[in-house]
């Protein structure tokens, strides 16, 4: 009827639309999948290259769209070029080994104790000093002294206090150096006191001007405020207080409340107030203005102390001092407290061009960032300078060891391959440094001869988890070590080996199991060793696969892999035409066959292994090896020997009894796939063997009863094979049965 036709047409249309929709959705999903695969491959490629981009360097649009990275560093080098440009060939820079020694000692200490007692900074400082001829810079060696102040218990993690202590210490060294350089002008005597040194230093400074500036407040030819400011600039707080008390009568004429304010400030009295009016006339002496500013004595403008604060170090010290003493200064002045965050934001806003406009001294801005506690930005900035990249990596290691580096967790680690600096989020949080990726790139840049060092560096990936349990970082560390071991294939040294007497030799990596988050040798075998074995198996590295599964004591897996490999090679090449008498010679089976025979013999001789072997796996391997022998005999024309070999496997009903064919066909179901997938090859070779034996007998000039009986036996064997083949046709290619039938017809 009409309605029925319409209904049927509607159903057909709906089916067609559904089919088209399904195809469209499939295309979209496939495109998305391919795009994701391309992006993953691209990311792995750049990780492999270890390329680095600084925060202020971007990819060119055209190149980015092509998925190829431009060289991010000056000179077009990779991320870490550790070779010595002055040497012939690829020789690693000498200082690479010096730093590596420190890392090795650090990891040894980490294994020995949850909280390792090792002076990392002293070791790194010595490595830098020993490399001074290569670096041609004394400034970089000062970094370790600065970091020592940050880690000092005295500073108790206070960034501003640690930075001020360092700047005060270096200023004292500067004062001593100037006094020693100009002894006549300084005129401090034999063993000068602190005050005499300060007086001598000021004598030299004012002597360079040719006169003492008229605007300084003087008493008995001594610039009082300059003297007190310099004492405080050196960090001599108690000496400053004693000097002020000694000069109180003189100071009172200028500021009656100053000594009391200073005493309260030095005693950290929270109740001090400083509401005195400050005028240009009262602060004509710039040293007085500078001292007032850092002591919170009135509201002093920056301009008033400009003549005193002339160097970058002076500026940073005065800025950090008011941050260090922010609580007291805020209480004294009534103004909002100065914060480290505001100073950090200002330094980032200034950028390197403000401090080093000509680009001649990159370490200056690096030190500015370090002094302000911008550790992540400092390391990232130094990494952009080829000359100091190695030092940048080890500064990051030291910061991470002492818990001063902000590192993303494994779960929040960025997937980008650009800058190691992970920018702060919109909430104004602190930037992070992709420490893990940086260390991985550095380890991979080490030469193959330094695999020990590469492993030691990769163990630092769990540095931030010392004393804690971070499964993500442990997993990342394990994967990174697995990757470098897989590429360099020196498993025996790092994972262990099986000796000729069956005992197991420990590998280097087993010393560091706690750092990998691994609690036992069994877990080690089931994680790192097993994953490496699986990867070697998947990528066809047979010798490595056998070694690694043996180390993991997965003996049955070794046999299964060998069986699968033998079956795969037989299936792929066993039936191909070749002039070689041995299929191993022609198609690479020799390696697999030799390994399989050696492994079976090795296992057989060791009772503790033989006891745990799976009979099915052993039988499969032995059967496949017998099949290989059978095919080799067949290829070289040894047909009687070949027939003996194939009968030994008991795979085929060659007893001449057709009734047994069904039993053999039933048995096929229980055989391993590495055997059953080769049944076509086995049957054709077996039938060809029978056919050639038959032809040889028939063509012989003599015909007797024995010959007739042998011909009849061969025909019965062939008939049994045909019946058997008919029962398992579905397991073989369609043309196999036809080929068998032609040979059978020839014989019958």
C-alpha cells in the first residue's frame, strides 16, 4: 500500500542519514585523534632535542605553524652544549665533571639519610672556583655566598634578611679593600678598630672629592651621620648604637630624639614612634636622610638620599632593609609596611635593560633577581646566557635542595616546550620553574660515556620530595631513567646481571631505590625492569628483552616472547622463496633460534628456574625449534630427515591412520597461536616432503614389494594430511587446501 511504501522509504532514509552522520562523526574523531598524535609526536621531538626558549623569546608564526622550532639560543646551539669549544672533537667541558662530583655526593647523602647532612653550597662553590679559568668571571662565584645566607639558620628563611646580610658582608669586604688599597689616605693605624676603619674609608671617599662636602654635619673633622650610616650599611648595628650613645650630646643638637629611637629600633621595640617633621633643611646631609629612611625616622623622600645610594647594591640594600624591618618601620612612621612582593614587581618591571643597558654584564640583573628572592626568574634569565648555563642548572639544584625553588608538581607540570619559567597565574602568585624538564634536558646533554652522571642528575627529579611522598615525581624520575637506559642499553651496569653460576649481581641503580620511591628489589623488578623489558619486546630488541625479563625473574615471559618471535618470523618469512639452505640465514631467524636454544638449555640446567617454568611454554618453544629444523631439512633436500623431524612434533597425523586425523584436529585448539598461525606453512612443507619422497621412490629403476609398501605408506600419510587439512581449513588461507590437493592427486 501507499502508506507502507512511505513507511519503508522513511526507514531507508533514516538509515542512510544515520550512516552519513556516523561517517561524519568518525571522520571528525579520526581527524582529532591524528591531530593529537601529531601534537604528542611534536612535543616528544622537542623534548628529544632538548630545545629551550627564554621567557622573552617567541617562535616565529610561520615556523610555529609548520611545527618546527627555531634555534632559541645565541649561536644556534641546543639547550645545553656541554662541549669544550677550545678542544678538538666533542670533549666535555672540564667543569661539567666538577659539578657532577657534587651531585654524586649529594645523592649518596640522600640515600644515607632522609635529611642529608651535606654542604651542597660549599661543594658547588669549590667547583665554580676551580673553573674560574673557564668562566673568566668572579661574580658567579659570589652567588654561592648569597645562597648560603638564605639557607643560614640565623636568617630563618627571611629572604630580605638574608639578602641584606650578604650585601652588608660584601660591603665590609669593600671597605677593607679600599682601606688596604689607600693606606696613606685612610690613616687607620696598625690594628684598627671598626670605627677607625669606617673613618679611614670615609677619608678615602672624601679625599677623592678633594674636600669634605660642606653640607655634611661635622664634629671634630668627623662626618657623624656619614659614619653612622656606613656602620649600619656594614651591618654593625651594635657598634652604631654604641657610637650614637658616645656622641649623644652632639647628635642631640641635631635630633634630640634620635638616640632613643635608635635604641628602641635596635632592641626591636614595637612601641617606637617617629612623628617628627622632616624638612629639606633638616636633611641637608644626605647620609642623615639615608639613615633616617632605613631606620623609619620620619617620612624621607627617595631624592633626599640619592647622593648616598649610588650603586645597584646600595639601592637594593636600602630597599631590602626597609622590607626586613618593615614591621618596626611601619609602627614608627604609621605608614603601610613595605613588602618584598612590591620590590619584586618593581625589579621585574625594570627588566635587564635598566641595570645593564649595553648587555655587557648579564650577571648584574641575575644578582638583582636573586637578591629580591625571584629565584625562578633568576635561573631562567641565566639559562638564556650560553656562558653560564651550566651554573644556572646547578644554582637551581641548590635552590631545590634547600626548598627555595617553586617547582610545579608532576600533575600541574606544563606541557609546553618553550621557557622553563612557568608564569604566575592571574591571582598574583609566584612564578614556577620547570625544574624537572630542565634537569632531564641537562642529563640528556651529557655524553654516552657519562651515563652514571646522567642517572645521578635524573635522581634529582625527586629532590623536592625529600622526606615526603610524591608519586608523580617518583614516576617521572623512573620514566626519565628508563628512557636514558633504553637509549644507551647498558642494562647490566645499572639494573644488574645474572652470573654464570646463577647468582644475581646488583646494579648501580639498586643503591638508589629510596630516591626512586621503590621500597624493595621485587618492586624494582616489577616496575623499571619490567617496563624496559616490555618496551624492548615491543620494539623487537630480543637480546635486551631476554636479559631484562630474566632480571625480573619472569622466565615464562622469556619463553613466551621467544615463542612469539619464532612464530612471527616463520609466519612472515618461512614460506618465502630463497636460495639459502637455512631459513635462519635468509631471514634472520638464526639470532632468535640461537637465543631460544641457549635459554632453554640454561633454564634446564637450573633447578630453581625449571621448577617454575610453564610446561606449555617450554613445549611451544621446543616444538617451534623442531619446526625450524624440519623446514631447514626440507629446504636443503634432506626429506627423510625432514619427515622424521615433523613426525617428532606430533602436530600432524602422519601415522597413516586416517581415523586419527580428528584427534589431531581437536588438539589444534589447545596449541599456541605462534604454532597454529603457521599450520599452512607446516602442512605445505610436510606434503611437499611426502610428494618428493614419493616421486623419488617411483622414479627408481627397481620395483619390489618393499618399494610398493613404502609408496603405499606415503600415500596413506598424504591422505591423512588431506583429511586433517579439511578439518582445519578455517585456520588457513583459502588457497592452501587447493595446493595440498594438487600434491595429493599427484601421489594418488
